[in-house]
């Protein structure tokens, strides 16, 4: 995985719905890490709403949007999947899948009406989701004395680090994903606070950490 770009995604699943001329539109968005996860999400929505007329979807995978797909799921070509995909792109989101489920109400909406309805469902779902910034990070092992626990945790929180594991023996050991752009500053501040009695070990793993906006 190429972990070099900052990108924006959503923190978790979100849902919104509305009714247009008796047709019920339900938009659902979810963070996904792969195309397989996106497809599984679509199938899960299908299973939950077996009686629905359509399950239109779109997804964007990769920090640079390397994979992007859309499906009209039986609606007239270009009236459904495309506006959902455009909603994701306009919001600047990556690694997300969005499904709009439609329960047909008996009244035809026409091409323009469908495009507006599916675009609206996508936008409403995105609005309900919590947007996060995803920062390239390194997995770092930190070793320091017990007297530094409080100060170290405050510095880790301040720099947006995500602690994966903690252990306590002769010294305290934290394993944390630390944003690359803030690692040098953290090392300097923690080293000064501990009077040099701290060590940092790069574990060789590149990952992303999320930061709420």
C-alpha cells in the first residue's frame, strides 16, 4: 500500500433518507479499505433491503482514487450511479462506498428527476457522516520511564498519534502510529521532557491515522 498522500474519508457508517413522489431513497456510506470490502457492503445492503427496487452504488478506493466504480443497477444509464459517484468525488472522499436504495413508489421520475434524487441521497448520506483526515504515519515503539506516562500520553494526543499497544515492565513501552509530519517534533519534545531517557524504534510499518476535522 502506498502510504504517502493525505486524503479524506469518513469515520464510520452513516445513513439518510427521503421520499420523492412516493419513492423512498435511502443513502448509506461506509469507509472501506478495498474493492472487496466495498462489494461486500453493497451485498449486505441488498440483503437487508431485499424488497427494494434498486441498489445503486459507487465507490472510490485508494488515497489517489485509483479505483472508482459506479452502477445504475437497472436504472436508466447515467441517471443513478454517476450522480452518486460525483457526490463522493465532490466531497473529496476516498476509501468509501455509498449505496442508494430505492423503493419504487409507482411514479416515474424521468431522467432528470432520477439524477437529482440519487445525487441528493448521496449528498445527504455524506452530510450525516463524520469526515476525517487520513495522515501518513509510521509505527513507532516508544520506551520511557513510568514517571513520563502522563506527559508522553499528552504529547501523543497532541500530535494525533494512535496508540496500538502498551506494555509495562522495567520501562513503559508504547506502540503507536505517529503522523510522519509530526514525528520529529514529538521526538524533540519527549526527549527534552525526559532528559534524554526515552528511545524511539521505527517498526518499519507505514500506515494511516485518522484525525477528526
